[in-house]
């Protein structure tokens, strides 16, 4: 069905264009075109909105063909939820260009929020039918644990120290703990990028026993989120603030939902949204935006960190640490430059994009000129 296909195509394209910039959006899925032409990132954004509007305008009552059901792994054929998913993607696309195309962004956000016929995701857009059997498992679990590489993903001090400093109970479900070990739990965090020595920064080789995300060990049945309920709520919170309304209710609901997903009761969650994570209602827009983006960053752990990467580039939140993570004054949650001598960008810079792979450059003459990883995506002001 067009609405489903278009929504999934736009969801995937949004991630691709935010990573690479220019992508072959219009010709990329045409099997008769082996060397598709690339659209600029800004063109892709315009085309995604156009395609979503077209799909949303279709009258399902006159639709022909089989009705989606169990073959729809996301919503089991519930077209109301697909419509909400499409609307939420539109909201994300408008928000993502807020710092570059403010007029278009503000107008698009207002048109969505002020339309009584528009509603946004109030559940997860996720594939959640994993059974735990071979080839029917969460991909992050299957490709790390089953390939015996489960030790290659470690807990960074960026998030680990943040959760520790805030006494955030999500630290326990986030981090694997061998039940054969004795209590109390011991958490070891890896300074960002420190898997080797960088003596110029005063580093010795990082710990080999750093904590491992729980999903690597016990995430066989964990859903894959295309767009989580928390992300939908955080997007709505920011959108409301951008048109002069309060985002507090949506912000609070997003935090409560992420606590719930991680097995933490609403009483505990409510204590945090009224205390440590209280929304800065009387603060400036930037203070509210920081609160929203930092909590969205936490809630994107572990598989959807790419959205945190995009939002850091767009908003510069979470903040960048003025010191390396081996310095006692380091503040948990602040991004630090990689301590590894093998980084592909100079120390003191962050990557902004993924360069095109060699296979694309070798076989498609339409591939744009290779850009350095530090070159900003078009919406990154």
C-alpha cells in the first residue's frame, strides 16, 4: 500500500540523507537505473514532504488490493497508526531544518500543530515480533552476541557518568551485569575513544573490562524502533515551544515512557520529572531545548544513537566538554573528543557526516565529490 511504502521509504531516506547529505532519492529505488542521479540534501527534504503529503491524501476507502494484516510487522495493518507515523516524520523533517530554514520550519510546524485533523504517534513504530530463535532476533543482539563479538561495544563515560551523577535508575537496565557476580554492581566506563594510548592527552590504555550494554547479552527479543513513542513526544515538546506553547506535558510523558520501557515504575519516574529532570518552565527557549535534547539523547540508547548524532549536530546539545574525560572536572553527559590516536578527524573536532563508501564512488559516476567527515550537512548551521 502506498501509504506504508512511502512512509518507510521516507523514514529510511531521512536517516540516509542526514548521514550522507546528497543521496539518489528520486532514482535510487528504480531497478532499471543502475547509476542513479543524486538529489541534494535540501531537495531530498522537499521531496520527502511532498511524498508524505501525497500518501496522506489518498482515500483508503477506494484502495485496491489485499488489506495489510500480519504481514505488516510494524502496525499489523492499522492505517490510523501509519497516518500518525507519517505525520510525525513530517514534524521531524520540519524540526531538523529549524536552524537553516527557519521560516519553512516554523511554518511547517505550525501547520501541523494547528490542524485538528493531524495527530502524532502515540505508540512505538517498531518491529517487535522477534522470537529469540536464530535469524528471528534483534539484529544488534544477533550480530554481536552470536558472532562472538559481544565485547566490542562498551559503555562510554559520556552516558555512564551522566546516569551515575544523576542517580538515574536506568543505569541498571542499560548495563549488563553477570548474575553470577556478587553485589554491589561494579560499573566501569570507557573514556570516549580511549581504546589505545594517546600520551599527548595524558592517557594510558583504557580498561579492558568496561561495562557492556545489556542488549548485547539479553536483547534477543528487544524491538527495533523506527520511531519510538519517546522520540515522538520529544519532537512534539520542541515543536510546541517553537510556536510559543509549553512542551512540559510532552517532555514529562516522554521521560515517564522511557523509564517504563526500562522496567522502572511511574512513581520513580515522576520523582525525577519533578526533581532532577524538572522541565525549566520559566527558562529561556534554549534552556528548554537543552532539557529536551539531552533527555532524547538518553532515551535513544542503545540502538537509535544516530538520532542523537543528528541532534547534537543541529542543536549542539548535549554540550561539548572543555576537558578530556580523564580530567576530574569532567561533567557527565558532555561530549568529549575522542582520545584515540586513530580517529579520522583531528582532535578538537567531531564528525558531521559519513563519507560515501568506495563501492558507490567506484560504480556510480554520479556520486558527488567526496566530502571530509567534518563537512556539515546542509541543515547544520
